[in-house]
C-alpha cells in the first residue's frame, strides 16, 4: 500500500476513544486506523490520556453483588473464544469491515445508482449511515455539498476532487462548507467506505430527484 497522506482529525480520534461517535463513524475510524500507523499511534495517546483521567477521578460505587454477578455471566458465556478474522494480503476489506460487509468483495450485495456506480448500505445504528461505494474508473460523482459530516475512506483505487487526490487508506472529511465533484481515477474501480450523518446536497436536478430512492 502506498503512503497515506490524509488522516483523521484529533476531534474524531478523541470521539472514537471516548465512545462518543455514531456507529457508522466508528466503523470508518476503526477501518482507517487498521491501515494507518500514524493515526493508530495518535489514538493510543488519546486513550492513555483518557485512562489517566479515569484513574484520577472519584471512585464510583457499585452494588455489593456486582462481582458475583459478573463472574456468573462469565461462567455462563461462550466456552470457545470468538473466531478472529485476519487481513489477507491483497484483500480489499480490512478486518473491521468483515462483520459488516463480509471478508471480500464477493460477499457484497451491490445496488445500482446509475452510470455504473453502485452502493451497498451497511447495517449500523440510526445516528449516521454507512455504505460501500463502487465507482468505475473515470466516473464522477455529481457535484454536491453536505448538510452534515461525510467521512470517505478509500479501500481500492483512488479519486480526485477540487481539494486533492485520495488513494487507499486516505480519508476525506467533508463538512457543510465543502462543495466537490469526486472523480475516480482511470483504471481499477474506486471502492470507498463512506459514512454520513445527514443527506448530501446535490446541485443538479436529476440527482436530487433520485436521492430519496437511493437514500443518500
């Protein structure tokens, strides 16, 4: 994999460490940090700070039978450890995606969006939505803005927009001030993991008409 040039913000990493992000955003963060040594190290620093704050805070009271009940739950739990899936060389999907999308592209149930672009919505909680996007090489996504935050992580191929180029492992964070027209580079299809907490804001008529049906 080439060098990752676009990383997560401190705000998102702190939110992830604190458990304050929607599930869809957590999925994007977890997938990115599985690919990015720099963001994984920064996350570790924030988690260390959070642990120190917990240690320095006041002790919380617990029920007198909390330990007994916890040990009982452990004893009644699964007897075999869960199977851990591991990344294979050349696999498009990092491990955090496996429980949501399967271990490889053959497991994805794509739905057409027009122009050869396909999407697959992933099951997450309602605060934000996550989807996989399949964009053929040379294809552009219609010009649009954002009503909230969109996180887009490249898993295969690359795309460009008015801001920069994004390849595998790179993540673009779009907010309400951004207007862009992403274009997949020629060659292999660009496959992305995207999460949004509000509908996109398309500037042309046809995408606006199709938007309720595509749920984007």
